[in-house]
């Protein structure tokens, strides 16, 4: 339910017709950071307790009038879903990997991370169960290496301006869409802003999630074929959500 704009440019209130997902990872702050106390890039991970999967639900038709001239408010404030398991930053240590290359112009001194292995090999998959059809299919699979900024850079930058960080604060990566079509992490991207429908394997069609639909994210660190890691990989549990009808006015 939100503040919407019809095809004639007139404002009205009604249920969203463009309920979207955002497939993300997020980390929980462990040791807090006091207001106006900065943290160096080398110290940042000491303040991270662990990592979860995050679905940053978004209503794109509510977001549209909010984005101009500012940013999303009610379009995102109504719900977020996280996975049940918090995987500690220490448990992720065997899954370190190289971060993607960054533009030198982006890397001011306080954001420059000189570690060779600055991020983690964490994959995340989205499956979608349609209602009432009952079809279940995979939508996309991405990896944390598609995120431009590392966890350490995100936390360092967030605290740089003086923002206090408290134990338990949750910081999301934003969507981690990769370069190929199979790694797109939101439906607004998949449908090119609602102009091209998603055709499912069984022949159904969707632009956005609808009432009764169920979305599930699953995630894992590492790869089964990695012989250097005992057990191959570790999981995050599932991040599930079912869309219920909007409450009437």
C-alpha cells in the first residue's frame, strides 16, 4: 500500500502493483564504533560479527515518485527479510578471494584496501514459487565478488562521516548483479523496468511478484570442488518470504 501516480500523473493511494525483491548480502556490526570515531580500512573487519542473506523488498511504483528529487522511503521501509543463520566473519576466512578491479579515481586513501584477498566467495540464489500456478523455478544466481565495494570498504565509508555504529546494526550490500543475465538480482532489472515480462520454464509470465507468490534466497560460501576447504562449503539457511494482500484502508 502506498502513494502512487496514475497514467495521467494524478496521485492516489492503493496497493502496489510492482512488488520487487533485491537479492543482497548484509553484515552485522559486532564491536560498535562511537560517533565521530573513524575506523581504518585495516581495522574494519574487526567490527564485523557475521554475514546473512538479505531481501530488501521494494515497491517500484511507490518508489517512482519518491526517487525524484530524493530517494526511496515508504517504497523500502515496510519490510526486509534475512536468513536464519549468521555466519561469522571468522568462519568465512577460508573463503577469501580477490575483489573485482576498482577504478583508481574511486579509491581515496581511506578506502584503499591493499589486501590481495579483500572479499569472500559467497554465492546467493533466488527461486520463485508462483501463486496460484504452483510453479517453482530459479531466477538468478550471483556472488559477492560482483559487489563493487568490499565489506571493509562499506563499513569504513559509513563511519567516515561520523555515523555511530551499534552492535547488531545491519548493513546491506545493495543488489549484487553481475555482468551476465543469469546474475540479475532484482526484477526491475530483469524486466527492464516493467517493460519486458519474465517467461518461466512452464510458460507462465510475470513482471513482479504477486499476492501468494513465495521468494526464497539460499546462499553458500565456497565451492564443493575446493579441496583445500574441509566440507567444501558452508550454508546460510534460506531467506523466505510470501506476499500477502495489502491491508484495506
